[in-house]
């Protein structure tokens, strides 16, 4: 009788040992699901968005930001573009669907009205356009215009709504701050 109780305790102890593996397994599953469906964590590889987001920053982007509403002018988005390969690109929305965008001596004009852009650094003196943004598409530029390979240089200068993966919301490193 004592032997059977000891065996039962040993068996129940062994049964509990494998259950501890469930905690890290569920944590890993939760992280994969969050990263696949809710957020994007990425390191910024270039200086095209400086001084808003510095090169090497770890950012957090919201994949669910555009479920109920579309993007707005000024949003910093992560997107893919067929001309740029499979990696995610980060730029700011400047032109909305149906708008005409022109750049004259580095100044952006949307529907012939000057666009105020206090976040821009490294303003290029180049001219571009005019181009009219098609329905369901956006025109995007980097904040550091002198060091940004953006829509001005692409054969197809528009990002479709389907190519947008997330809205950048936070830098986590080197300093936690909201991205605007």
C-alpha cells in the first residue's frame, strides 16, 4: 500500500513537470500571433525618416490601425512596394487619393496649396510632378528628403492601400516616444 502511494506521487510529479513547458510555449505562441496580426517590431535601417525616427531605432507599429478608418496625411506607415522588394519600408503619407501633388524647389503643394511640414529635415531643392494620386493609393516621402529613396524616384510613385502593413506608433529604443 505504501509502495502504491509512492508510485502515485512519483507519477503525479512527472505529470506536473511537462506542464511547466506550457508556459513558455503559450508565451511564444502569443508573441507570434501578436507579431503576425497586431504589431510589427522593426529596426529602422536608414536615415530617410530623420529626425522623426533615427537610424537604428527599434519601432513598434500597429497592424490594426486601419481596420475601421483609412490612413491620414502625415501618418508614418510601414508598407511593401513591388519595386522595392519584400522588406518593409517606412515613409510619411503626403498625398491622399484624388489629390494632385507637386514639388517646386523642395516645397510640397497639394492641389496647388503649400503643405506645412515642420518635421522635414534635409529639404531637397528638386522639382517633381505634378502627379494625381489614384483612388485607393497614397503618395509617400521620407522626412529627410535629401537622403530618402521615396516615391519621387519610383517608376510607380504610389502605395496602394493593400501594400500598407502598419502605422508606426512608438520608438522603443533608444528612447520610448510617440512617433508623430
